[in-house]
């Protein structure tokens, strides 16, 4: 099996993660358009954290974010930035519509799920997400 490895000055690595975020109260507020908007927002700052977004998909109440990271990536800081930036931007962009669907300032649940995945697992996850679209 051939691995897709990254390398640094003194290291070789392959760090893949699966992040799952749920909306506040598990409200079904994520449309396809809003999910695409989230993808664009997150793509705008991934380079700042040494992260490569490989896939983003989900359903109306949660998203699956697959990404690659460097060993130096502060994952908690990255995730907090993802949650904060996307919540602000989506609330600004869809303020009128979200006002009736969510209340208060929260968009995401306080908790999240982060799973480290191997390269083989990542391929299986991508296929699962693609299968769910059909």
C-alpha cells in the first residue's frame, strides 16, 4: 500500500482528522447552500493553521469536516476558530432566515467530535459521505 505522506524539516507524517459539529439544539438549519457557504468560510483560513480541507458535507443538523494537519497545528485553536468564524459569518449572511430557526447568539453546540483517522479510514469515510449524498 502506498501512503500519501507529508514532510517537514525533520519529520514525515500523515495526520488526517474527522471533525463533526452539530447545530445548537440539533436544529435542522443547514441547507446545501449553507453547507457550501461553510466550506468557503473554512477554506478561507485553513492555510493560517497548516490545515488542508479535504471534504465537508453533512445533513441539516450537523457537518462532517475531513482535513489534514501538520504536527504543529493547534487543533483546539483551529476548531474554535472554525466554530466561531462560521457561526458569525453564517448568522450575518442568513440573519433573517435564521432568526426564526435559532435564537440567541449560538449556532453550534458547545461540544464537538474529533476523530483521528488513518489514510485508509479517510478513503472509507469519503466514500461513506459520497454514498450518503445519493
